[in-house]
């Protein structure tokens, strides 16, 4: 495995093998597998699980890591090509990223969407630029429209819970005070499609996922024997659902327009997952969310603190699957 940038880069069989490796390492640790190896972690955006799980994964495999949070104890990094650097950033990624890569055996990069230009974000312009500067394995720790580490952990969580491959999987938009990136919803819908599930995207008007994301996911669903539809009808979407994956994202109709986004979500406070949402779902239906989650805004306490929620298991699995990715790359 040269890079881990997108689940779509792997065949379904490769993902299944990677998940089997994750399970094996959980059962039979290899504390010296990456002895002498160094993982660099470059963050342009905040993190809790991603940062901690990658550092712990390297430590458990006998390796080391270093963390760079751009602009916090380091120079601010400029990412734009052709920028006239007379502002706050003192260093450009074209110099900074190759230097960091030279210091390590693999480099993880987290760089969220710009949130202003949908086409640029869908094309992963800034992230691809940085990847092109690195001659070592690169891990996508969340880019503009992808989060393969979270998606892999979610796939393992579904397997751990023995959720049937053909079960109904609902990715639902939920409320948040502001627009959030498309990375997790895009990665999630593709993951469930690759797994072969009956995938439904549930969202209010104005929050449809971009056609580019849905088209790729539909192809993955067809290849795996699953399906992908979308709707604004909550009752129909959740009927018979085995999994409700709650996630926030910004409007795609008025992408980058903060005021328009705020107006759209002003009357959507009922898009907070509560127990009655599950009345027509399958018995024992589960609630998933990548975290962090706004309690009683996106998901109510009654659900997060109840037996349906498996959000902590998803987070625990971040460590497990990332150990497998690192092992495959560097062992």
C-alpha cells in the first residue's frame, strides 16, 4: 500500500483483507512491527480522535510519531499556488511539506475544505497539491471531501455488530449551528455502498450531496450488489432501517454562502435524532456518528446515552484500523 487516500482506490477484497489484519493485530499485537519507523502528522485543522489514535497506533506497533499543527508552535503554512506571501503565513507547503516528509517514513495530512468554492473542494485541489510534494506514503486524515480512516473504522464497526451486508443504511443530515464539510458524508455513503448495503441519503431540501459524490457511490453500490437512493421523506427513509448514520453538512445549493446556509437551517431544529425517529426502523437499529457530536442539537441525549448508540465503538475502531493501515504501509 503506497498511499491511503480514498477507499475507492482499493478493491472491496482489499478492504476486507485490511479489516482482517486489523482484527488480527487487535487479537495478537506486534509491538515491534514498526520499530525504527516514524510517522509525521500534519494538521491544518483541529483533531481529537485522529491525532490520538494515530499516535497510539504507532506506539503500539513500536514506532514513533511527530505532530505539526500548522500555525500553533510552527509557522503558518500557505497552500495557494502563486500566492504573494505578504500576510500571516511565513512558509509555503511547497517547501514545508517535502521537508516534513524527509523526516519520516509516512506522512498523514489533515486539511479540511475551503468551504467557498465547491468545484475546487470536490477536486481536492489543495490536498492533491500537497500529496504531489511527498515521495513517501501519504495518509488522508481528512481532506475536503474524504475521510477514509473514519470510513474504514465505520465498516469495521458494522462488521463487529454483524450488521448484514444487505441491511438498510440511512445517512441522515442532522442539525448544527453552522455549515460543516462534506468529507464524512461523502466517505460514509461510499463506504456503505461498497459494502453492498441498501443506502438511503436522507436530507432536507437544499442539502443534497453533489452529483459527483453520488455518482461514484452509485457505481460502487452497483458493483457490490447494493443500491443508493436519496429522499427528504424521513418516515420512508427510516422504515426498516438497520443503521441510522447521523451527520451534519452545509448546503450545497448555496455552497459557501454563510447567510443563505443559516436561513436554510433556521427552521430545521427538528432534524435532531430522537428516539421516535426509530419507531419504524428494524428492531435494535443502531445510531452511528463520527464524533464530535452536538448533543441535543444533532442527536438527543436519550439516543446517545441509550443502547442504540455505537459512536464510541466507532471511535475505538479508529485505532484498530489505522494500525492495520500503518502495518500494511510500513511493516
